């Protein structure tokens, strides 16, 4: 099955680029319907255009969260989208947005990548917080989005060590390399197998039975 994805970005877009590169290399069978940013000047949009991907800038300047989201939803409504892929999108989504992309099985068809082993270190500074805490092992989480920030059914996690000699920069660089492999791989797994979750927890109870698999 070929997935149709919309990628939402706010900044440099290295994860978006990894997804586009994986697609170009045949490692990800997905169509990228559009790349959308709340920052019309995001470097990510330029990168997407270089890959011949349609881009949309919907600035949130001067708008309430609801006004901005309504514009984003209207822009995305023109496309057939199986999953929204958040790749450094620095906006918190409201329940209205989540419910616009609700699967019949109950989960939201919105995927996020976070630079820590959730549920540890949620928030905007996952790398910095894990590093400052002094973790010996950190990692990357790809998860379905729910109504809490950096929370929701976990699709995949991959760990990486913090080495004694690490600076925050080398720690981040090691993590980013993991992100760039993991995100496209998880999307390709969904393209082949659909959404598979390991547990029925409070966080993903809406999804249904434990070990459930749901086709897109
Ligand atoms: C990544 O570290 C991602 O895990 C987090 O935001 C950062 C985005 O970086 N959610 P980029 O824009 O993909 O380079």
C-alpha cells in the first residue's frame, strides 16, 4: 500500500529531508502530498521544493491557535492524506485538529518523533533535558499523537548511549542520526503492516485490544 503523507515542519527539516531521501532511494513507498509549515521562511520548505514537493506556508503570526489551525485544516483538506507526519512542528495541536484525522479504530492518524525515550523527558528540549539529567542511555521515540504533549501510543523506539566524553552537541548529533533512520523506517513499516501497538494502556486505550493491528 502506498501511503499518502502530509509533513508538518517549523524549522530546519532534517527529519523531513531524511523521509524525502528515503523515498527517493526507494526505501519508503509513500507519496508526500504536501509539506506545510507555520513558518513560511522555514528552511525545510526550500528543501522540500528542491525535492519537487508541494509546499504551503500558513503563518501563525497574529492568529489565535484556533484561527491558525482552521487555516491549516482548510489547506490540508484539499489533499488525500493517510497520516500527518510531524517533523519538528513546534505547535501544539488542539483536539479539533486531532479529531479531523481520527481513524475509525479510535486513534489519531498523526505521527510524531521525539528525541527521548518517552515517557521520559517530554517537551521542547528532549535532548537538552536528557543530557542535563545525566542519562547513560537515551533514545528516540516515534509515536501516535494524543491529546497530551509528547504522549500517545508508541510505534517504535531506538536507544543510543551517552558517552563520557559527549558534549551536548555530540550527544544530539548521535541522536539525530538515529532519528533520520528511524522515522522513514517506521513509516515504511506502517505502509506495509499498518499500525501495530504492543500494549493496551491508558495512553492508547482508544486504539482497542492489546497487540492490535489496524490497517490504514
Ligand atoms: C527533532 O529533534 C525532532 O525529534 C524534534 O524536533 C527536531 C526537529 O528537527 N521533534 P528537524 O527540523 O527535523 O531537523
